[in-house]
C-alpha cells in the first residue's frame, strides 16, 4: 500500500531550494559555504579566505589546475557556437577567416571565463568534500597564517603577510 510521504516531499523541496541557492551563488560569484562573500575583489584577484565566513577558496597549491578543465568546457561551449554563427552569416568565407573572427569575438570573454571557471571549480570542490577533514598541509598553514594575521591586526601591529 503506497502512502503519501509529506516528509519526502519536504526533503525534495529543501534539496531543490539548496540547488537553486547554489546556482544563484555561482552566477553571482559568491562563496559556496555562506553564499554571501564575494569570491573576487578585482577583475582577476580572488579573496582568500571568504570575507564573510572565512573558508579558504584555495585549499592547496595547484587547486585551480582543475579550473582549467572548467575553463576549457566553458570556452568550447562559447567559441563553437560563435564559429558556426559566423560561418552561417558568412557562407563564402574560408575556415581560417571564420576561426579568426570567432577568436576575436571570444577574446573579450576571457576574463569572464577565467572567473567562472574558478567559481565553478571551488563550488565543485566544496560540494565534493565540504568538510575540512581532508585539509592539506597548505590549508592548515594558510589557516594558521590568517589567524596570526588577524591577531596581529587586533593588537594594532601591522600585518607581515600580504592580503
């Protein structure tokens, strides 16, 4: 006998709500944990740690090597349609000209792809391993360094570490 499960429906709504919140945080380039802190403080400069909740975005050296894969997928997802659009608009143009025009049209999007590839990678990494149980030596060192920096600032001493 099948019965309605209001608890299961509530769980599904909660998962859907969390999914939309995560998608919104990715689009706004926000922290995967608190979804409030901005991940970037400049066009190419990342905040590390999150200015709101303090989690590290770069958990180990070489963390953003995986972001290169996201960048490749994002870039291909943009430049391939541009190539086909230009070849459709200019049917008599040779392939080299079409590829050159597609590349020129793609170049202004490079900073956006750079940022979103990192945002996607950090969100993926934090989704795959949300806790700090598997913290690397680099992550432990950075957390200690940040704590010392904050303690130094609270005592009124200038920080010895770059932001």
